[in-house]
C-alpha cells in the first residue's frame, strides 16, 4: 500500500464530516467522498473534492473514513464495499477508519469481520473525535485512536490534518472507549449546568451572570465556555443532535458492565437523555437538556387533584 499518495475516501458529509473532509483537502489530500445527500457532495466538489456515485467506488482507496451517526449506518453503507472485497481482495494495508462515536465492543467485532472478509488485507481503526462543529471547522479536534502503533503512525498525517490533539489509546476499540468517557463528562456536565440554570432562574438569579462567576472558579470548564451561552440564551439550534448523547452514554453502560465498573453518573445521565428523547427534543442541540429539565420541573410543580 502506497501511503505517500495522500489519497483518501470519505463517507458522511454531515455537520462534522464536511469540514473534516474540507481540511483534508486543504492539507493536500486527494479526497473522494460519498454522501446520501447530493447537496453536500456538490459543495464538496466546489472545494476541489471528487464525488463517488457509490461507496463501492472507494474500494481501491488506501484509506476510507466513515463519519456516520452509528456503526449500523456504517455497516449498511459499507456492505457493497465489503462484498466487493470478498470477490476481489483489496491491496494489503487498506484501512477503514471509523471516526464516529460507536460501541467499543461492536467496532471490535466489525474489525474482525472486515479482516476476515478482506482476506486479512484490510484493517479497521477507530478514531472518534471531540471538539464539536467549530473544532471540525478549525481543524482542532481531539482524536482518540484505537489501532496498532504501526497503523497509527501511518495515519498520523491524516489525523493531524483534522485535529490538534491526536493520541493512540490502545488497540481497536480503545478510541471508542475514550470517546465514551469523553461523552460521560460532557453529557453529565451539560446536564448539571442545565440543572443549575433552571434552579437559578426559578429562584430569581440571572443565569448569564451566574455562569460568568462559575467560569472564574473551579466550576469553569470548556463545556461551560462552549455550551453555557446556549444554555443561558435557551438557544437550541442544533450543532449536533442531542439524541446522540443517549446513544453515547449507552456505550458507557455497556463498557462498564463488561468490566464490572460502577458508573452512577452515567446511569443518571442515560436516564435523563432518554427522557429528552421521549419529550421529542432529540433533534435539537445538546443544550436542549435544559428544556427537558424545565419540563420535568413543571410536571413536579403541577397541582394534583
């Protein structure tokens, strides 16, 4: 496999995928993309990228990145690709990079199936990201990789075009476990900030002023800096659907069960974000967890007959 060609396939040009693929182009990578929506492909072509009519057209690409909502979507999109590899083996060293938030156990199983179906010529690396849409645009994402040291070093120039903090955490599945831990912190911190906002506002405090004070003390965090303004303004325009947090916290519970680790915060968070989805708020921004808490507060405050 010629890794000096800087040639990659990219599947999934959504809120995160589009700027990530654009940054690869800026770094000199020749990128061919596939996306369900043709409008995103047209915008990508305008930036100098190439369009694939189907994922199968990427079969001879040295590196194929998937940035889709979950592993089930990746497996569906890659079905034709894998079928083609069964009929005609890919070049040795072909690499499938899963950059979505997925189950650590499931991505290991996916890796085993890809290796078997490609005659051992293709390998799966999981490399989920954190940093939101702005981090994707700026090329400053944190990238958490699960790969062999050899594969990680080969992919480092690719990752460095999209992220600032790039780390190998261990073998396949390790990146997804690290992302699950990341989401445990982000999800529960956002929920705590939302809960504080509702308590403060219902008690007569100014939420923006409260957050300003909190930011100057031990409660200050990147989550407060980035999500706090949206929570204070009740701005729930999506930068990423909140429903995915419930999915991500389910991966925490799954991973914790496998090693018998207690995760009471993850359990509470998973319950709260399940309620968010039940309330029909899942397609809005993560900050909409404040509305979820507000709705629960109204139920608690409602008079009983």
